C-alpha cells in the first residue's frame, strides 16, 4: 500500500537523498516501515538525536549534498538542537523529518506533546507541517529544495502520524533551488581596486576554502598582493601541501586583534564579518583596527564561485598566474616524553594523503594542529557554532560520505562526553575513523575563559565545575563498551604505535592521550 510515509521515502530517493540518520519513536513507525521496503536507502541508527544532526552536518560538508534525519516529536527535536545550531552556522544543508502525534490526538495533552514548530523555527530556515497524506510527497520535495537552497539550509518537515499511515499516491520532483545572487560589475571592480591597496585582506569562506575555488582565491592574492585570510571557526578547509597559503584568525581576542593590526581593508567572500567569540570587559567585539573598511562583497548565501571568478578576471588572473602554496615538510616521528606538540608532529608525519580531520580538541588543538599545516594534503572540519559535541558525530557523517578516505577525530574528553554514543554508530557501521581523545581531565577552555573575563583566581566551587575527575573518565572502557577498540597512552612511542595501528585499520579505533 502506498501511504504518506512510502510516498516520502520514494520522493527522497527520486531526488537523490539516499542517506538518513535516524533516532525514531512511535510516531515514526510507518516511516521506519517504509524505509524497510527500500534497501537502497542507507539508514544509519544514532543513539542520541544530537548524533543524527551532527552526522548529517559532517555528511553535507564532505558530500556537498543533503542527508535526512529522522527525529521523534518535540523532545527529540530538542535533543537534536545543538548540532543543528552548529550546522546552521556552517551553512550546512540538513533535511529533518520529525514525527508528531496524529492530528486527532493533538487536542489531548499527551506526555510527548510539544511545540515542534516553535522549536524548529528558532534554528530552521524552512519549517512545514504536512496537512494530509496526499501532501506529504510534495512537502518532501519542497523540503529537499529548501535544504539545498542558498548553499545549504536547515529544512524541517513535521509529519503528524496519520499523514504517514493514511493512503497517498505518487511521488514528487524537487525543483532546483533558485539561482544564487552575485555582486554586480561595479562592486567587483571596486573590490578589485581595493585588494591592490597596501594592507588589503581577502577573507574567504564556504566553498572557497577547498578545491579549485581555494586555489583561485590564492591566485587572486598572488595577483593583487593582498593577504588571503580565513576566520577562526570554519566548516571545512583544505590544508597541507599544495594548498594556497592562507592566514587563519586565532581564537583568543588579543592575538586576533594583533593579527589584523596593519590591515586597512577586509573584503568578505562567502563569509561573515569576523567577531570575537564572546564579549570581554574592556575589549572590542570586532578584531579589525579602527579605520579598517569591511566590505561584504559576497555573503555566505550568494554565489561564491561566480564572485571569485569575476574577481579573478577583474584583477587580471591568467592561466599563468600561480598561487603561493604550502610546501610538503613532514616532521620526523618524535620520541621521548609525550607532549601535545609531539602528538601533532606524529599526526603530521603519519596521516595519509586526503585524510579528513574533525577537530574539536579546542585547547589541546592549539598545540596539536600547527605541525599538520605542512603535512600531506587533507581537509579539516571544525566547530562553527560553538555548541559542544560536534566532533564524534561529524566524523561519523564524514566517513559515511567519503568511505574511501581516512577520518581522524580530535576531541577533548569533556567535549566527547556530549555525544559519545557516536562511537557505537562507528562500530555498527564499521566506519574508518581513528578517534584521539585528549584527556586533560576537565573543561580546560573554561579555566582559560575565567581568566579572560578578569577572574585571576578561583576556589573549590569553580574547580568542581571545570574538572571531570572524581571519578576519572575511563575512555578505554567507554570506547570498548561501545564496540570500539581502544588504548591509553602516556608516552610518544605508545602513541605512535597506536596511531599507526588505527590508520592501518579499516574500522574505528580510539586512543586516549593522557595530557601532561
């Protein structure tokens, strides 16, 4: 029988959406049954709703197309919210399918009843409730179109249970998203002139940070002499040998301000104006110096490719123009006492070409990531919205999107606890992910932030909110309990052996690095 649920699954497949990250409940059972009759749909179970949305985010960042999530009522959508916030900040396309109570049941105050529309509208660009089974297929096609629009949006389709189980017919085609706007000739010419001035910076984002567009941005910088830059938190960036050189803004406010001291203008393409992560007493919210002009040439929802191509023509880029690129410079494998910098050196020396690094190591990453800058070419995915718990599900989604590429997940122990259920999904799906947990036994970033806001010392109550000791988290046991082989290391030789084993394996593994 063709019902609303079946019409939706067929519509998804017809329009190229073939992966769903799911955490279903009773109101989604007809949709589950419909998925079961379509083995060509890749259904991935996540044990927490935040895992579904984080995985869909990682999937889009690497696949450049949307996956679906299957969520259960208002509480399920609420659990998914934090990583949807991250996805929205990353301009990620996500298609949420949320089951609701049957329409005739909504007049009763049942335990799971909630304002799904209200929750959705705070984070979704597009929200719709299907009114009847006959509308589900066309609603699904519209949702797919919305998720793919504007370089990626959050689209949420709410299905009352009776719209899933009642009879329906046919499928629907999703229309192509509307053409993206691009800046006009006058704006391009003005930007081209500005980039030739002393102290000019071209700050790029979105699809300009990897692939051919990244190299084109590098050619524009080479032609004009401007400084090519990227903001602190970015969805995906190409790194390593052969990539166009780029300066990335750091997280702390004072060094970020120092990076832009001599900057006279910033031209934005595919990114928003840089801003401090938080407000701090006596410090500015924006890092550029007074008098520095900031030009929003191309917002994240505009045509980034067309903008860079027009800008390249305007500044005189030719086939002979070459960007300044990063040279391959692999460090030797370190030995001796374990330090975070040595961990980064080992990672740089051993990770294969085209690896994908999902980085949520925050404070540890300040020391681990720099040595990888001259490693073999790779991509880095990082947090964009600041909501903790992205790394592990994002790594799972990236591994499903790119099964031929090695994924390395770098996370702090506090961050990883938010979505550690994703380890089970990695084991269930046999994903090629090597997880490195930096066990500094606490939320080190919070210790640093207390100082940043002007508190020079703290006592027992603050300490109790910053550490994750008493009891100490045992990541070997936690990983193995989720089906992922794991090892703990306190010295470099042991870490290198574990990293080599993880990179040689085709499945998931975890290394707990006890931070010095």
